[in-house]
């Protein structure tokens, strides 16, 4: 019986791991082929005309995550529904529950971490793994044709879209803004460069000036 219990845990763990990697791969492919291609339609429009407009170049963080309210979440829920529906035909009920739970947690994790990448002074900034992935994500916002993953950047390596952080880190202009109306009027505050490494030969005065995104 103990051996059977261990075997079950291993099967559950393997199922959860595969479910996460499926979510991770789906996010990377959707981001690349829908978020950065006109084929994506509304998803492309929302992603490029809002997200990449407000977070572009060196202007990649704000005091609060900027969202236009036109959420792309439903686009990511569609492949989840397809995978779960197909899994229902092949998996036992207990494995289906594990898969659904793992995919749900993975989805929430992708959404939350992606938001935290763009929040100045995020509590996750204390962790080196977060700062490393954040730098890779910022490179995506600077160039737009690489690092489409949010968590598992090995997918970009396999797809040939990986771009490493340049020596010395990436310079980031942090614009502290507060949304005050549905029209996205903003109040200028003070910008700092916490959480981002300064590029070589940058004038510190250039980093500290106030900019509106």
C-alpha cells in the first residue's frame, strides 16, 4: 500500500507538471502568434495598442499595473477548455482534477507574474529568479520579437526567439503614475530606478528625470 501511494503521488506530480508546461507553451505560442500578429485580431489590438504602447522601450514599469479593462483572458481560456475537454476522454477522474487544478494555478501564476513585472517595487523583486525573468521580459518590450514566454523562457530557446540580457543589465525608466479616470488621466509623481540595473555609461540625471507614459 505505501508503494501504491508513492506511485500515485508520482503520477499526480507528473500530470501536474505536464499540465503546467502545456499552459506555459500555450501562453508562449499565443503571445507570439496572436499577440504579435494581425491574425490575432482583437487580441493583437489590445496587446499592441495598449500594453506595448504604455510599456515600451525603457518605460516598462509604473506604480500600478496599467490595464485598459479590455482583458485578453478569454483568449487564453479557450485552449484550456479544449485541452480539458480532450483530457476528459482519456484521463481518469482523479487525474483530470489534478490537471484542471494545475492548469488553473499555472494560468493564475502567469497572469499575476506578468503584471508584477511592470509594477515598480514589486514584493517579488526580492527574489533573484524574479529579477532575472523580469529582465528577459523587459527585453521583449524593448524589441518585440523575442522572449515571448512569461515564466518558462526555455520555450523561446527551443523556438529560436530567446534573447539574453546584455552585459551590464538593462536600463529602465520607471514612471510612477496613478490612474484617476476611465480616460486614463494620470498624475505625475516621482520616478526611481529601483529593481532595474543601469546600463553602462548612463547619466544618472537622465535616469531620474520625470517622464509620462
